[in-house]
């Protein structure tokens, strides 16, 4: 959490969520499928799918339990009503070990966030 606070203080950017709502994750059966960006879906990577944003941008996803993860956007979705983001299986497990759905806040970090943030897992 200290990395997030430092990022806010030094970047002079307000930390207002761009989205809030329900997160889900890609199923194991989807592993290896092609994403909208042309990459293969990898369950172990910290990636996500959203309807907005540019491929390659990074997003901080903060769950209602206080855990957070930084994901790289590489796909479009979710296409299920009332969901705001699909996470890779690894990203979802960082947020909660067993949940299939979580309430989250999503913050845009941009295409070139500090390297320390892209390794953030709390």
C-alpha cells in the first residue's frame, strides 16, 4: 500500500477510480485463447479485459478486502451485464484465493507506470 501512496504523492495525480463495480475472471478453459490484442491468454500473467482503455495500459485494481494488483490491459470485455473488468486467474487469486466475483475500484496508471507498480501484489 505504501507504493500506491508514494505514487499518488509524487505523481500529483488525483487517485479517483475510473470504474467501480464487479470483477470476474477468465475461466481455466479459456487459457491459450487469443485475446483482442492478438496475445494468447495466459492464466499466470497479470492481465485484464475491459471495454475501455488502450491495449498495453496498466490499471490498479483494488478489491473491497483491501488487496490490490496491477494488471495490463490486453483484451476486451466483460460482455456480461453488471461487470466492469475480467481478470486473469492469477490476478483474481492475488485479490482473493477463492472468489469468482469481487467488488473493485479500478485506477488508470497509463502505459508507462513506475516499474515498482507493475510488480505490485498485496
